[in-house]
């Protein structure tokens, strides 16, 4: 899936990934290729991207998945 992590100052990370783990207000979720579309609120924690390995600590944010594209808008 195509993943973009964005914050107010610009792009933090962009690329293809097999898996993303997100800290949501309902608990941690794992997003894989072709996951069902969603819009979800994120809480303080770590966004982890697998293959390649990437970790970003966040305060809060939102994540949007559609058509195998994951956009993550965060505040760090």
C-alpha cells in the first residue's frame, strides 16, 4: 500500500509498506494491503511502518485509508 505521514510542516515519510500499526483511541490497529476504507482518530503513541522499518512518536492525529492508500495526518 502507498503510505504518507504528514504533519503541519510537511511530509514526514512517504513510500510503500506491507503493514502499518496505528495507536487509535479504540486501541492499536494493524493496517495491511487492501484494508477496508476508514477514517479514524489517533492518540498519543507510535506509528510503526513495516518493510521498511519506520517509527514515529505522535501526540495525536487522524488516519484515512482508501483505494490502498493510507494517509496519516499527525501532530508531533
